[in-house]
C-alpha cells in the first residue's frame, strides 16, 4: 500500500471516529453556564405557569369526574376550558423539550441543562429556590450526585 493510500485511509478512519464521538452524545444541545443562566428568567415564568395550569387541570378534572354519570352529556364550556388548559401545559412542556432542558421535579422546580465538561456529557443542575446555577451532576447519578460548580 502506498503512503498516500495509507494516509487517505487513516484520515477516513479518523473522520469516522470523530463522527462517532459526536453521535455518542445523548443530547443535541449543550449549554454553557452563561447560556443556562440567561434562560432562568423565562424558565421561572414557565414553571410558574405550569404550576398554575396543572392546578387548573386538576380542578377541571375533578369537576368533570363529578359530572360523569351514565347517559349524561359532558361536553360544553367545561370540557373546552379543560382542553385549552391541557394544551397550554403541553405548549410549555414543548418549550423545554425543544431546548433539551430536562424537568426533573416540577414541584421543586428541579431543572437540568445538558452540558459538556471535559468532553463528557453532564447536567448543570438548578432548583427554582436557588438564585443561580451552582451545581452539576453526572447524567447517571442524578440529584444525589450534585457537585458545586467552580466559579
């Protein structure tokens, strides 16, 4: 084999290996701490709205449950209101999904942002009671494995 063929084959192998490393990531979007911080005001609004809308869904479902008797028509404004609320919840959840941001616990407002640390995929971890993003954890370890970020 000539040197140019060997060199060409080596470049091809290196390119494929590089592509495999990129493809090995679970998430398409990876956030810097600055990018994640910039989203916190919007995320706080989405979380507040999700909490409100979830309570509305539960209230409407309870009302619908009380009306559910054999032979009774349960359509109308109550069902329409319930459906609009469910769709709003879905729209907000899609905002998180589109951005690859993970909601780990809605009650606590526990949010994970995919990031890369030393080439490894991990999460920046934030809870709505925290003023800033100050922690990270491995994807596998979860909240229990949180470690403080260095400034």
